[in-house]
């Protein structure tokens, strides 16, 4: 079996989130969306663990556990919200989780707005690829 890239995997996770939101709409508690999203991703063939503990490291030593909302394919953290709008604090929280757990990629998904809000976050900064061909620059 060919292993998907994190980008391909996160796209499936995001598509499932949109399908959940289309079916349920806004207004439910976060737990309802968490349960529905897990079901949708499992039916899409992904391995998903819900409320799963992941080790938190400090200076190379385990200092505790973080309970991830959804742990997909044992490599993507999915942090869910059901709020009016995502804030910078929500994004910082996810980046801190990635840093502390040494996980590379995470998704912050908000079901509380009129449309799904999604933020991809990475433990290490990954600049967007530059579409300019450097060979064409004189």
C-alpha cells in the first residue's frame, strides 16, 4: 500500500469535515462534531483514534500526556472547535501541541461558523512554494 503524503491525508480530513458540516450545520457542541468527523473519516478508510493520549516532551524527556481530539493515521493531530470564529490563541495552542508532542502536522477545524474554518499548522515552518520559475528570472 502506498503511503499518502501529509498533504493528501489532510485534504481527505478536510473533505470529511465539510461533509459533516453540510449534514449537521452549525450549532452543536464540539463533541457531536468530533464523533461525526471520526465516523466520516473511518468510513473514508482512515485509521482514527478519538481522545487519544500523546506524549509531551520537554528537553527530550516525557513530561506528560496531551489528549488529542482526533489522531489520524498516527501522524496528524486534529483539534476541533465549535466556536463563532477561530482566534490566534486557537492556532497557537495547536502549534504548541505539535511542538510538545514532536508531531509534524496538525489541523485546526471549526464547525461553529456558518462554514467550516480550517487552519493547517506545522511543527516546523514550511513556506508556501514559490510558483515563479527561478530559471526565468534574469
